[in-house]
């Protein structure tokens, strides 16, 4: 179970970095930036579906929202922006593994 959760968190983290680079792209649509901002506000907000002070469940609902919302937001962006963001994030992810 914990190995599977680790994979989910790594995948979500990789998608967070891609979304960050996509939002920083000069041609990124405003809807992508607003959606990413609202998603970030939800994650840090004390108002959640399951409160964060509940040890594992509180974090899992945030991870589930991220896992579904980030791919949805990346579909809103034009394909060339997502490809540029994936390319930019590869350098950042490769440096972190060392």
C-alpha cells in the first residue's frame, strides 16, 4: 500500500512541476492560471473535504484532488505549451534525482 502511495505522490509531484512550468509559459491561457491558483488555494486552505489534521486521510484527499485536477488543467492548455512545460520540467526533475 505504501509503495503505491509513494508512486502516486511522485506522479502528482511531477505533474505539479509540469503545471508550474505551463503556467509560467508566456502563451498560457488565463483559465489555466486561474485554475492552478484555485487548486493551490484548495490545497493550502484549512477548509477541506477531510481536514488535514486527520493524519493520512487528510492528506490523501488533497492528493486525490491534485491527481484529478492537474491532468484536467493540463488538457485546457494548448499542446505546445504542455510539451514545452514537460521539457522544462525534465531538467528540473533530473537534477533532483542526483
